[in-house]
C-alpha cells in the first residue's frame, strides 16, 4: 500500500464512530503503517469494534493475538 487510505478501503468499518474515535483509530493504524505494517480488514475491524464498545478489551486482545498453529 503506497498511500494510507484505510478509511476509503473499508468505509463500512468506520460507521458509527465519533470523530474522536475515528481519529484514534486512524492514528493508531498510521503508526504501524509508518513502521511497515499494512493493516488488514481484520485488524481494522477489531480496532473499530473495540472503539465503538462492541467488544471488551479482553475480546480485543483475544482477536489480536494469533492462535498457535496447533490450536
């Protein structure tokens, strides 16, 4: 990804966010992007779900931590 266009890629994931929540999500994802991490839809959904209060911090972490290959 040459440009940081996450909100344009998946606008549906940003629906229902307050402007301040949207900024937090974009800032968080941009930090990783500048380090070479390209956000996936799964990562963006996880973060936006958490920011909207749809999932708990524990659920956010459970979704974010990959399962071992033998799990």
